């Protein structure tokens, strides 16, 4: 393999890798008290993160985690 090709692949990989790292949060709407899963941490006061400091790597993990959060299971 050509050294320039290897360097180009390494550069592209380092730039693209963070785009694949997703995080999921369990949030609760303040008004309706309904829990949902979001891909970004809420920045408004309309929703609150109810999973504490837990950031889930997959949606499936977040769905399982949502079932264990007390405020989400009581509604």
C-alpha cells in the first residue's frame, strides 16, 4: 500500500469516527411527564434528563434503561 493512501485513510477515519459515536438520553417532558429517548442532551427547560449521568450508547440500551427509571414507569 502506498504511504500517501495510508495517511489519507487514517485522516478520514479520525475525522469520521466521532460522527458514528451516538449517545442517547432518557428525558421527561416537564408538562406531560412523558418519558422519551433523544439523541441529544436537552438544552431547554421543557425537558429534563431523568437518567442522571447515564449516557446510553444504543437506543436499545436507552429503552431498557427507561424501563428502570422510576418516574418513567410510574406513569
